[in-house]
């Protein structure tokens, strides 16, 4: 299976999981789909499983969304000069 076929399959699988929120990446996508800025605390809460179990590396799920072709913009948090906020562009 070539890279294009693999990426298409992953995107199809991801889109099918958005409806039921069965993966951390799909829950983060649903949080960010309103195109507003969100902080890492909100992303971490969205990534938790339905049973409340934390995801070990929730920012990796954000990278997964980027790898599927979505554009995630990053900026400094206006209320915390040490922090960042993220939003979904596409």
C-alpha cells in the first residue's frame, strides 16, 4: 500500500470515528471544529476517554490531525506569555 492510499484510508477512518468520538484525535477535532482558539488544557480534557482516562500524549493527537492534511494554527496565549493556543483552519 503506497503512502497516498494509506493516508486516504487513515482520513476515511478518522472521519468515520468523528461521529462517535471513539478516538482522542476525533474528540480533539470536534472540539476544534468551531474554528476558535483552544488551549492545551481544553485539548487534554477533550482527548480523555469517555471513562475519563487521560491520554498519555494528547498533543500527539494534534499532530495526527495535522498529518491527515488539516491545518492547525498556533499562537501565544494572550493571557499566558508562556502558553500557546491552537485552532483548526481547514
